[in-house]
C-alpha cells in the first residue's frame, strides 16, 4: 500500500509521508479495468492518448515515466483560503438542512441509479486501496466499494455537516472508521499528495463546484498513473429542447436551494476534454431525477505510460486489440506506432 497523507496538515492523516511525488512523475501504476476502452462518443483522445489508454493493463504493459512537473507548494493556510474563497461557509442551519435533505430525499434516486453504480464500482474491486471521493456528501457511494479489504477512503467536502452522515455510511458499508477520513476542503484544491490515490470518485459534484476545469486538474494531479476517475454527473439537456428551457429557467433557483448546483453545465464534455488518457462515458435518463437529466456516468483513465517493447510484445498487442473496440484508423495508428519501435 502506498503512503499517503493529506497535504498542508489540514487534518491528521494516516500513514503520513514526508515525500511528495510530482503529479507527472514515475509512481508505478498497476490499476486499470480490463474493460476500459476508448469510447467512440465524447472521447477526445488522439493517437498518443489512445495508445496510452490501450496499454492500461498493468501486468502486461510496463509503465514508463514521463517528465515530472514542479510540485505544488500549497500550505494548510492556502487550502483554507481556497476553501473559503470557493465555498464560503453557509449559515449553520442551511448546511444542516441541506445535509439532512440530501440524506433522506435521494433515496428513490439512489434506488434507480443503483444498477449503474454497481456496474461502475465493480471496476474498483480489489484494485483500488486509496480512494478519494470528492463532494462525498452523505456518503451514498461507500456501500459500493468501501467494504473491500484494505480500502481507505478520503472524503472531501466543504460542508462539515456532511461528516456525520458520511461516517455513518462508512460504518454501514463495513469500512472501519480508522480507514475513513473526512477532509474539509474543496475539489478545486485537494489537500492530498500528487499521484497518491488509486481512484477518485465523484457523483453529482461537478454541478456544484465553482471551477469544473480546476477540479478535474486536481483529480488528475492526485491520481497516480493508471488511476481511475469514476463519475456520475447530471448535465444540461440538448439545446433547443423543452427540458433545456426548463433548466435555464430553474437554474438560478436551483443554485440557491441546492448549494450552488448548476443545471446547465456540459460536464460530460468537460470530462472528455480534460486530458485523461481515455474516457468511457455513457448517458442515461432517470425518471426519479426529473429535470436533473440527462446523467452521464463512466470511467476515465489517468495514464502516462507507453506501450512496452518486451519479448511479450505480440501478446500485449493482441490483448489491446481484444479489449478495445478499435476504429480502423485507431487500429492503424496503434499498429504503426507499435511496429515503428522495431
Ligand atoms: C448534490 S451533492 C452530492 C453528494 C454525493 N456525492 C452524492 O452523490 O449524493 C453535492 C456535494 O458536493 C459538495 N460540494 C459543493 N461544492 C464543492 C466543491 N467546490 N468541492 C467539493 N465538493 C463540493 C457539496 O457539499 C455536496 O456534498
């Protein structure tokens, strides 16, 4: 298990590590779902990215480090300042009410999304030990992945009132509280080391963050190479539809009632364009979510590895082909790139 520690001493972490690893550095990665392939829809991957995605099967493809970036030097004061700037404290009664409503009013939604989440979180089984959940809220996802032995969860949320619900959800999920840490912070400035977690989970949160792109950057920074970002987000309906019109009208009210939640964000596109090696994104509509539709869900792979040129290379190449649905051009790109190494 890798060492990991919240940065800037915002909270007392477990396994504190004095070493900081740069976000683009060479931490070895070994996590990737065999079923994760480049999606044809919103995926923005180019040829290099495709290859990086395709080599995500750990024991088969050696990781090669890319250039290291300068480590960020944020202190606990910086994180606190970011928290206050991005999500200034709301009145206590508002936060309490919001947390309590979230805890009770989402039951029918959770029941309807359960099948999707079960499938999605199955990708983490036995593969992710250090998991960060951004905007953990009351912790409705913990039951899907936290019971795995050895899993440690960092739950980031700017609303302290969520903590008691999230801790209760952790206990109910069978996660020892010694393996759960609630971190009072925002997704735009995550107080964790670079490349320190195996997976990041975020559900219904990019609608609420102040800066979607910065949050996605932070997610990539804390993910180790080969790490996974699992998401479920509601997004704007198609332009010109009645639903989109309703969303535009309700958007200001929604932000007041639901702690800054935006109904009209094109979050799927933001995720697809944020520089992950591969994004597998699906869209669905949930009857329990009413105008908070459609919803996108899926997995993004954070990878900075390249195809190895080992003696098993033909086997590696064949496995890539078997696990990924390739367009003809992707296949040719992969093939040319691969043989050019000889
Ligand atoms: C709609 S709730 C979703 C909670 C939970 N993920 C779920 O699926 O039920 C949005 C959550 O995002 C949190 N949040 C709001 N702004 C945030 C930010 N800038 N960074 C991280 N979390 C944020 C809220 O406090 C809230 O817990």
